[in-house]
C-alpha cells in the first residue's frame, strides 16, 4: 500500500538529492550568465545567498565563478579561499596589475567553484578608481569573454559591498543581470527605490543589457504574519521576477561562515541548505530557457 506524499517524505527526498548531487544535475544555461548580487542595505543575506547559490550550482554540475567585490571578504571566507593581504585578488585585477585567471582560486566547497577573493586592499579601491580611465568599466574589462572562456564558467556571481559606490557600479556594468535579495522583515523595501534608480542609470548610460532578473526572499520566518505580508507585497510588486523558493531564517545558515563553509557543506540536510539548492535550481532552469545571447556590454 502506498503511503503517498507527506512533508517528511518530501524533505527526506530533498535531503537525498543534496547528498547525491551527481544524480541530480542542473541544466546548463543557454549562454553564460553574469549576475550581480546587490542590495545596499546590509544584513539582507546578500553574501550568504551569493555563496550558497554558487555552491549549489557547482555541486550540481555547473562551473561557477564568484567575484568577491566586498572589502570585508566574507564571500572569500565562506568559500574557503585565502584572502590575507598580499593574496592575488580582485583589487589587483581592477587596477589591471593581474588578470582574473591569476587571481581565481578553487573553493573548498567544490572543484567546479572558483572565487576571486577580496583582500583588505580593496577598501581603498574606491578612491584609487576615481582618477582612472573608464573607472566604471574596470571589472567588465577584467571579466571579458576571452578570460571567462579560459575559465570555462557557466555562471559568474558578483558579490557587492553594502553600498552604491564605485565598486557596486563596476559590478552593475560588468553584468547583464541583477539578483536582489530582500529580507522578509520590517523596512524590507526601504532603499530599494534608490538601488532600482541606480540600475536604471547604469542601463541608460553604461550597460544597456542590464536588468533585474531575479529577486530572492530571505530570512523568512513562517511563525510571523509580517513575513507573509512582506512576501505578498514583494510578489505583487515584482511578479514573476521573484523566485518561488524563499530562504528561511536559519541558525545553520548563520553559523556556516564561522567555519569557512557554505551551509551546503556545514549542514547539507538543513532547511536552509535545501532552500538554497531549490533557489539555485530555479535559477538554472530559467537560464536554460533564456533566448539568444545577451552580452555584458563588453
């Protein structure tokens, strides 16, 4: 007699998929995708989402490059990549001293996952870039097609600092797509208008291909009415751009970076880990259905 579907059976099946990713590969994109993960509001799960989505894609057969553009270097830490001062990093790549290939290191999360780390030197980059020629396009030049072909990556995810300064502008100029994490809490949409205005400005003057392709709801607490209200408001406002998957508020997700790990490595059976895999699968399926190649304006 068949027991049929139960929540426990579904969760067990999802955990099994995560522990045996080789049996559940994700589809390759129709063309290489470059996504900038941006939200100038701090504490919304931006870096956490970047590294866990990247790890989920990589574990399921796709080749991914993460560019850590935040001077704090949290993405580099979570991916187990060295980022002490003096390490070849995105800072030298932005200044044109080295290439992305020289700076990219293999993450401990997966052999398919590369990371260009951020060192403390990046903190001064905003000032140094101001006087440089084509200052808004330094990252786009560094991430040219030839370089990305050499690395043979399917996805590039750029983790931005929590600001709308020159580093974030470089990230927006270098990408075709923006992924915005929004937390399911008070003031979730505060400041979002400013980010969207900046995206419009960049699209108008520097990168016509840029668009918001993905919105991810994070820190969802199903016990509160507020979380449902925010979720409903965001879905109403942004429609199909919002992923069906929401990322729950999770102690495991918060603990993982302290062990220089993604939550997928730290506790693969946790709800947080499985939610990020589901979100990555949505992104991958969408990418496999996308039309003709969009350029990053290079």
